[in-house]
């Protein structure tokens, strides 16, 4: 990797992270067909916690310290809720459709930053938010034969994930990313472990291996995402997160025989276009002189 520039390394790490996340989603879709979704969520967090503990063990005593325990609990709760919503949606929707709708979260983050962190919200940002919501509605199609209440789950998951990202941005002012990563894994595992006995179905040896693989793949994706954001600027690598829609489409096609229809493809393109547009405006706004706030 040393032969590449830091930005190129960050992009490669981001693409690898998104690929692993899409693989995790495909495994989750496979497992939710045979097990309760909360048992699959438990496997995702428990497996990740095992990996995190093994990797961070030498620094665990230092990383566990936090000055914002309440916010860490709230932040981890948002991610847990987002995971439950998204994994549940995979039982009812094509993986590409669910992923595309979930990907409204970067645009919703812009809205949340304006409402909560008092960041500016100009007409161009409002347009991007409206466009992303339009793309989501094109996919879930309220009032049509393909619409079900379950189709709104990835949309709700996107709201929860944007809330998670917003609280992460706030926490990033005072605490390291590995501390937040550790708390996310631990809290998710504790909550899931308290619930899973009520829905537990004993897995056979093959399914047990899939459960373990689910957690390991999720942990690998998280580490690569952190690595990406460590070596390169977030603004340079963020748009490549939308590669998840492409990966999800390929998983859906080859693993589940799913072929997205024209409306799903159109909606996904609208969401991706809105996200890239908002990212572009954010990047330009950060580079613009402070005397020209109207550029947003």
C-alpha cells in the first residue's frame, strides 16, 4: 500500500470496508431466513466484540475510559436500532433496495447537523435532502402493490444511523475513535445478549460458523473504515461509500437471484446523486473563504 498516496490508500481501504459490510449484509439476509433477526443481530455484535477484545486487549484499560458515558450509551443505542431495522428489512426486501434506501443517512446527517449542531442549512442542502427522500420513496413506492410497512424499515434505519453518525461527530471532539468503537461493540453485545435468550434457536455447526463469520466480517469492515478515515480526509473517501449499492446488487443477483427493477435502479441513482451532490457542496463550503457563507 505504501506505493499509493494517502488519499488512494484511503479510497482502497474504504472500498474494502464497504465490500465487507455488504458481505455482512448478505450473510444477515441468509441467516434471517432461518433465525430470529435479534439472534442474527446478537451474532453480529458478539462476533465483533470477540475480535475487538483480541485486537485492542493491550490498550483496553486506556480505551475504556470515557467522559461521556451517557452519550456513548445513546450513540450505541442508535446504531443498535439501525442494525435491527436494516437486518429486519432484509427479510422482506431485496438487498439492493434496502441498501439503497439505507444510504440516505449521509444526507439526513446534513439535516441533523443543521438542526442540532446549528450548522448552516442553505437551499442547496435542502434540495439534496429532498432529492434523497424522493429517491427513497421511488424505491419503496407508497400506495403501490410493492409497498409494505416493512419497506419503511431501511428508511427508519437510515434515520437511526444518521443519529449515530451525528452523535459520533459530537463525541469526536473529545474522545478517540477507538474508544467509541469499543463502546459500540460492548453495548450492542450486552443489549443483544439480554434479549437473545427469548428468541434463541440452537444453530447447527454450519450455522454457528456463519454466525462467527458474520461478526468477523463486520469487525473487519469497521477496522478498515477506521483505517480509511485515519490515512485520508473523510471528504475524499466518503463518496466511495455508495459503492455499497453496487456490491449489494451483485450479492443480490448472484447469491439470491434478485434482479432490481427499473424503479429501484432509478431510486438508487437519485439517492446516490443527492449524496454526492451534498458531499460536493460540503467540500466546496469547507474550502471557501469564511467571508462567503452564501456559497452554500
